[in-house]
């Protein structure tokens, strides 16, 4: 029994860290721009396809490919913010529908360029570690470590740089931040680019583990939604807590039953939580 | 007067055209336009109160599967099955609505999205009941009062009756006091609250009615196609319904019908450029959102004003 529990916890933490990175980008963009980005999953997909091109086809090394994937996602993110999302700030419904349209467009572009087939790349890391009773696949551990590094970098940025502090200020009160000389438009651009980069890096790290296809962004987006609602929309610590909880819950139910039941279980837990706390575990009360 | 007469003639001509040309294929497309029109109208009801539901694909699917299974496994009369499925889906919407609609804003979209995806996963994974990705075969034809509805032309007219009834219902709602209350919820909730309106129960009510309409459309779809597979009820169906509203214009109930009339036959027309179909779709949606926010109906009204 104890080895099983240990394994469940290890698996839960491993996938939890990946969920956090995905959810963090989503919640960051929402927290600052008050916009829901349904195309967030497509930035994950773009990250994975960039790895497919540079690592799978052009045979660059994996780490370089991941960095390039972040760069591509950041550039795409900055472009769509500048061209589309900025026009829809303050228009909740219109903005959401626009992001749905964008999601369709990005999917279909990937479909035209790469075709509908599910692809895969070689695993850059293989083998397992055995720690105490639990077994850890090294490639999953790499994803978790990559996620941890990104989380630490993100935290440092938000907490200790002027831009990071300005972002927090805009999230709290855009008008007051404006009076203090924070230009919200440039903060929007930076936040959106970083949020997109986070989705891109999640996709890039996951590329060797799952298959790559134009529609691959669907499930990560769903998980990001669940994590973010649980933790509280727009809350960065909430995304971290939510990601860990969902990772552990899914790991337990997926080990004991199967992955569909695990997804249903995490949804039910989210429903129970928002009955008690409508704005999520760490969300601002409305 | 002459204008109304002309609109009536055109509408009648559009409705009757597939029946007159009589091709099986045209009738099939026309029936799908009517069913999708009904769904687009149910989505319109949600958009009018400022809520985007991503669960409507799932509601349609629940209606379709429930109706089919009640007929197939319990030998229930189809009409009774449609009613029971509709009531069940309405009840589900009430339960979900009490949780989902408690907080304003985008939580509703995210939660309906998650709900829709999970229902679709259940359709896929619970193979013994729903047939999984291979689908559920052998849904019987619709029959009522000892008469089996097998002729595609008659079935098409039946769906037209349903979509017309839905249209009249929604028009009636929005021209009545209820419509004023609903509009006030979207525009100024505190004000309507101060006038003694309970926003939550109204929202839940609209959600339930809208879900029931989607369920009935799902039942009609099940009897039409005779075969159900989870893909037909996925997230992208909910998106299609939104697209119909955006392209047609969500401000009047004619908009979504116009949207359905354009969007449903589109894949057939774009068959030669199959790879670019989805891209066209996304780009058209984006163009409408950025440049023609009130859809085709908005454009028509604008040109009318310019003419005067």
C-alpha cells in the first residue's frame, strides 16, 4: 500500500508541475487583461511543433529547441496581442469569441502545414530512477525540473523586477497604476508574450512524451481551466496550488481507475470547491 | 406591408425550395439547417443574457443519446422519449446553473467548457451504453400515433415546424416583459436587482430553457441520422453555434437562423478546398468580429437606414 501511495504522490507532483506552467500563462493573461484566451492551447501546440521542427527534423539538441520554442511562442503571442486581443480589452464576450476564432485559425494553419497525422519525436532522456519505493521516469522528471526552473524565474521576475511589479500593479488596479505612470498597453504586451511563452514551453517540454498533432492543445487547455478555477482566476499562487492538487487527484484516480475517471473526479472536486468558495481557493472574493 | 409580403414570399421559397427540387441530398442539408437553426437559436438565448455556453454541444448530445437509448432499450414511444430527454437535460441545466451562475463573468464559460468535454469523454469511454467512438447504431425512425415518419420530405417539414416554433418562442420572450428583464440583467444588473428581480433565478431559467431546446434538437437529429457518434456533439459544435450567431447577428432571432442557413451548407460548398475549409471558417469569424460586430442582420439594418 505505501509504495503505491508514494508512486501516486510522485506521479501527481510530476504532472502537477506541468499543469502549473500551462495554467500560469492563462491566469496571468486573465489577471492583467481580464481576457480569456481560448487559443492558449494552440500556443502549447506551437511550442510542441517548434520542437518537432528543430529537434525532430533539423536535429538540433533538445534544450536549444525548447528555448527556440519559447521564442516562437513569445513572438506569436506578442503578435496576436498587438493585432487582435488589444482591440477587445474590456469586451468580455467579444474577446472570448475572438480567441475561439484565433484558435480555429491556428489549428487549421498547423493542419495545412503539418497534416492531421499524429507525430512524435525521439525521447531525449530515457530510463528511470528508483527513489525509495517510487519509480520516476527520467523524461517526466526533466519536465518537472524544467517547470520548476521556469516557476522560479517567473516568481523572481514578478517579485523583484520593475516590470514585474508594474504587472502586479496593473492586475490590482489598472487606473491607479496608470496614474503612477505605468503604461497599461506595454504591460499587456509583455504579459501576453510571457503567458504565451509559458504555454509554449509547456508544449515544448511535453513534446517528446505525448504525440504531436494540430489538436493537441485541447486537453491541456481543459486542464488549465480546471486548475485555474480551482485556484482562483487571475491568482498566481492559486494556479500553483490548483496545479498541485489537480496533479495529485488525477494521479490517484488514474492509478486506481483510469484517466477519464480521473478527469471527472477533478472536475467534481472543482465543483465542490466552488460551491463552498465561489472564487476558488485563493481567488479574490467578489 | 408590401415589404412584409415580400419577406414572407422569400422565406416560404427558401423553406420549400429543397422540397420542390426534391433531391435527397438537398433535403438532408435543409433538414440539418433547420436542426442547427434551432440549436443556434438556443445559443442566442444565452448570448442575449451575456453568457457564452460551451455545454450546448453536450446538451444536444445528451438529448440525442437519451432519446435513442430510451427508444432502443426500453421500447419507449419516441414522442415520450423526446419529452423525457428534454426534461432530464433541463434538470441537469438547473443543477449546473445553480453552481455555475453564482459568480458573474467568465467562470460560466470555463465551467461549461469543462462540463461539455467531460460529457463527450463519457460518450467516448462508456462503450457498453453509448457505443463509444464506433457510435450507436440502429436508432429507430420517429413515429407517433401509429404513423412512422420515414419520408425525408415530411421529416424536413417537421423540423421546419420545430425551428419556426423555437423562433416564435424566442421572439415572443424578447418582446415581452421577460425580455425586458433579461436585457436589464445584461445591461445593468444592480439596477434590475433594485427593482426586485432575482438575477440568479432568471439566469438559471434561461439556461434551462436553452438546454431543453438543444436537447429537443438533439432528439430530432438522432431520428434523422439514425446513428450517433461522440464527435457530432463536441466542443466544436458549441463553437459552430456561436459562429452562426456572430455571422448572422445575435441581436435578433433572425440572425442565428440566417447564420445556420449560411454556415451549415458551407462545408459542402467548400469541398473542393477541403484543406482550407477550417481556415476560411476562422478567418470569416474573425473578420465579422472585428469589422461587422452585429453580423449580417446588423449590416442589413445599416443599409436600410442608409437607403432611407
